């Protein structure tokens, strides 16, 4: 069981790190629809869905913190947003409904819109200038669309990271 | 019985995470030195992996942009050719004027921009995410002698200043950033003003009077002076328009440097305390 746990953590760390690298390299140059996807947020949504509110929030917090390191917004802001989003997604999945297929993808897009708005509101509350201007709605909606498109890939990556290995499945 | 216990543990852990985030935010706002150093050390640690990832992803990104922006690139190419022709014509006259200015400055014992040491750096990346505007990252850092606050320019003019310096990388805040400020002088009459970023250009306000608000097309240069991060005489741009409707005239400055398409920049190793 310990080995399985370590393997899951290693896979999660890999997914978090690859998402981070893509965000700060590839998606700095490539802006589909004029915006960059928010991969930390998308990862938080799927971590909450696949790992549950408890474990998902921790993974999302670390993904957000890694992203925070590269940005000039206050340290801890993306970490806070991501862990809240993952917790909310985890609670919804555990207590209400586990979405699949297109419903899961649409939910990811909608949750991304909510996450971007939540980030901007938190930043504005902390005194960051220009976060709640007219551009916020455009950015939030377009990030929702881009994250919607990338959601199946992220979902697959997180399912791979959380899946029990063949030996573990056989033992169970 | 199992579900509430699990929910309780999740809430407890969420509480801890929120507390950690709030602590980090508080320390960050207070400019807690050890936290800033830890952040910088973590970025230095990640920098080689990031550079490796950039080497792999940037050709793909360039190819994608080339396909999507082909028409724009063609237009831009034609525009640049026309500008190059014009610049060739002006070069000779500019060179003569520069030499004359240098001789005059030498006679008056004024500091010259040419005396300031400089480091050339490549623009490694633009802003990450959707909430960072008017910043770029360059591939030189403290190991090349760079420090926070140092001015950054191209051959055309001022680009911005360093706001974050790690060992091998630095972040440049562009002149268009809303919290960017620089003392400038405008035109031959030498009207002094404070230039601040407006998001897309630079605006000069404070210091101008209605009687002498400068004129359109006049050159705008940094003023320098005691305590300024910028040496005097760095070209900034030209006056593009003047709004005299308010009590203090507002001058819009068309920047000389093309900050939308930066490839290489020059960092002036200028420290106000040493130079003044």
C-alpha cells in the first residue's frame, strides 16, 4: 500500500509539473482565442473530481503554489483559489453527482469561469489594481472555453495519476 | 458514520491549506525577506528545467503563430522595410548631431549615457497567465550584475526597468505598466514632467503647465537627477497628442521602442547612488 501511495504521489507530481511547464513556456507564446488556459485551475477541478475534496485540495494547493512562484501576483493567491475550487468540485462529486463525458467537460469549463472570477475577486480584495475591470468577464469566459477544450486531456492525466496500479487492483 | 468523519477531515485539511495560503499572502505583503529569498531560490532551481522546456516548446509555438498570423507578419515585414529606408536616411544626420552633443556634454562635464555599463539580454518569455500584463522575462540575472530598478532599453529607446532579479533570469516591467513612473523632459524648452504607464502607452502629466505643455512630435527623454533609477538622456519617444482640457495638460507619448516585439534588450548597469 505504501508503494502504491508513493507511486500515486509520483504520478501526481509529474502531472502537476508538466502542467506548470506548459503554462509558463508553451502557453506564454500560444494564446488560443487570445487568452492562455489556466492549467492550474483545470488541474484543481479534475483533482477534486478524481481525488476527492480532501486529497484534491492538497494537490490543487501545490499546483497553485508552483504557479504563484512565477507570477507577480501575491504569493499564495493561486494556491488559495485552486484549493478552494478543488474542494468545491470534490464535495459536489462526492455528495451530489459525478459527471461524465460531455457533462464533465462542460462542468470543467463553467468551473474555470468561476475560478478565474474568484481569483480576480480575491486579488481585488487584497488590493491588486485593475482585476475587476471590464476585461475580466471576457477573460473568464474565454478561459472557460479554452479549459473546456483541454478538459478531456487533463481528465485523462488525472485519472492516470490516481488510478491504482495493476498489482494493487489484483490484490483488491 | 464513515462519511461525516471523512468530511470532517477534508474540512480540517482545507482549513489548514487556507491558513497556509493566508500566512503566505500576509508575509508576501509585508515583504518578508526570507520568503522572497526562498521564492527566488525555488525559481533558480526550476530555471534549467524551464529553459529546457522552452527550447522544446518555442519552435512549436512559433510555427503555430506563423500559421495563424501569416497575414499580419507579411504586413509588418513591409512596414519594417519602409521604416528601415527612412532610418537609413536619418542615420547620418543623427550621427553628426550625437557627436556634437557628446562634445558639448564633455565640455559641460555632464554625465553621458555612453559611459554607463550595459548588458545585452534576450527576451526569454512574455507574461504567463492572463493577469500579468506589461512584463517580459529576460535571460540574464544577478550573476551578470543586474539589480532591481535598473533601466532597460533597446537601441530605439526606453523599454522599462527590472522589477525582479533571480540568478539567471529577470523580469522587466514595461514603460506601459500602470505603476511605472519616470521623470522626463520634453522638447527644446525642456518641460519637466512625470511619465506614467497607461496600459498601452506612456502619459506625461505632473509638472507641465498650460502655458508650456510642449508640442506634438517633440522628443521625450529621461530626465535623470538625484535618486532617479534612470540616467538622463535615454530616449523615450515623441509627443503624439496633448489634452489641454484639464487643469494640468496630459501629454501622450508614442514610444520609440517597439515593446510589442522585443527580442533583445540592453540593461543599463546604472545605480543612482553611484552615479549621482
